[in-house]
């Protein structure tokens, strides 16, 4: 006896009229009821109860329908059976930040571009792809893992020139810019490629090898992942011990004048001398950089120091 095939499918496309989405569904081998429904969602919407509109299938195993008056943007459709919130079919390949395909596009998509330039993320777009109220369109900077379009890091309204500059985040990681048209209800019309902010935190010891009794060394440092503060510090540790067990510490503001480069990174150097250095026993040591903005004992970078006999 041949087993019944069990499957569910859902497809959708933008319709010929403005703000229209056409869709069709088919269910095989599953019981359909009057509580089955199809939800319309902003693309990659995380929660199934946050739909923009819904359509009741009236228990039909197959059929078609439409959504109208949909704002411009990218959308997904999801099929649910028996009134549950468990998705049995979707037009998207998955509700994850990496899902950039299979969205149903309503209106004209915007080919937004973004690049890291010093302390800014420079954003540009073709002005002919903007809405009919282009100065009310806006762009937002998001962590690449953020699903919600409301949780932007920063934003700016668009300009007639087709470009704006957003402040670059300090924290290293992958980011993206999303373009929202006027009246879009947080459905983005365009999404940039990833903008990667590198981790440039760095500590260097000069010289990195001392002889016992040597009187001084220099610590140079770069801080990129946190806002600089007068309470940032460098600690001297026996190699491998926890961050709370430092032998000596120095605030970075006690060294050479702190400066910001074109990328917004803070630089400085400390000249270390005195009894602490002269009395170091032979062995391996760490110099670790700490930023007040990132927590008292969370080191951001370290350098290796050897004291020989």
C-alpha cells in the first residue's frame, strides 16, 4: 500500500497593481480546517504573531488569493494550519539575518550601497529609486544579526544628493544598512552588503624581552572597539593569571598624549620604569589593555613580555 504524500507549498509574487501581492497554496496529506490561514510579514520578521495582514483559506487544500494596499518593501508569506503558530510553508528560505533571498518585493527596490570610510559608514543610493517623498525616506544602520527593523543603531533621513554618512560603530563585527521609504511601516526597500568593522585593538611592548634588573620599557597601544576614557588602563600580569591579579597598572592618560587617527582609533604610549620593573623575576608576563567602557576586567588586547636572567 502506497503511503500518502505529505507536503505543503506556498508561492507569491507582486501583482500588476500597486501594493498588490498574489499568492497560491497547496496542501497534501494533511487535514485542512477553517482555522488555516496565511500571514503577510515584513521580510525576516522574527515572531509569527507580528503579521501585517492575514488571509483565511476556509479549509481549502489549494487555492489562491491576494493582499492589497501593501506598503513598498520586502515581505514573506507563511502558511499555518489549525490556527496554530507553527509554520508549515513559507515563501522565505528561513527567518534568519542571513536570509537575503526569496522575499516578495512590492514597489521599486532600492540598490543601497554602504562602505566604511574612516569614522563613518558612507551610504549611497540611486535617487530615482526613492519614494515620491524622498526627503522622508531614511536609512538605518543595523547589526547584521538583528532581525527587527526597529532596532537600528543609528539612522538618518535621506538627502536629495543620494548619499549620507552614518557614524561608524566602535564594536567590531558585521553591519548592514537598510533603506526605508516614506510610509513603509518598517518594511525595508533595500539592504546593503555587509560592512565589516575590524578589531584593531592592539598592545605592543618595546622591547619585548628584558634582562633581569633592566629599568624600563615602553607600552604602545591602540583602542578601536570602545570610546576612549581617562579611566582606560594597562595592567602587568604574570602570564596566564586572571585579570584581577595584576602586579602593577597604569592609566593610559598618564602616557603620551592620546590621539585619534582617521579611523577613530585612539593611540598612545606609556613609558614604564621604576621599582616594579627592576624587581621583576625571570619569567613570562602579559601587558593587557582595558577600556572603562567595556567593563573593569575585560581585557581587549595583550602583549607578551619575557624577563630573562
